[in-house]
C-alpha cells in the first residue's frame, strides 16, 4: 500500500551494498573465482569495450552472479544489455563454470 516494492531484487540488494561500501563485494572463499573473472575482464572484455569508448569494471560476485558497472559510451548504449548478457556472460560462463549470470549495477 505504501508503493514500496514487496521484495527487494537481488540486483537492488547488491547495488545498495556496493553503493554503501563504495568498493567490491564478494565472499572470501570466492577469491580465486573473482581473480579469474577480473583477469578475463581485463584481458578480453575491457580492451574491446574501450574501442567503443566505454569501460566495464567489476563490482561484485555473489551466489553465481557477477555484478559489473558500465561506464562511458557503454552506459547509455542501447546494445549494452545484449553485450552484457550474450557476450560477457557467455565468455565468463565458458571459462568460469561457477558463474551463472551477469548483472549491471550503477
């Protein structure tokens, strides 16, 4: 009745945690997975995205979900969702079986 969401989405919870902490979030036991994800982002994803005037940074990892922040031209690009879901998600899922999905946070 108040107009507030009945349930907070996983993405909203992660955004709140990332915004309040101002830093990356992940569990200590996932550190090896996170290092692999960051290496893939730095070597395969960021150079390609930079060519289009954008940047993608790692923000967190939780329960198989990778949270990324898109900047520059990528933030407003209509095809950024397709790039995120089909390109980056498929790449990460291929090399890191623990990754189930990729979400964008602001």
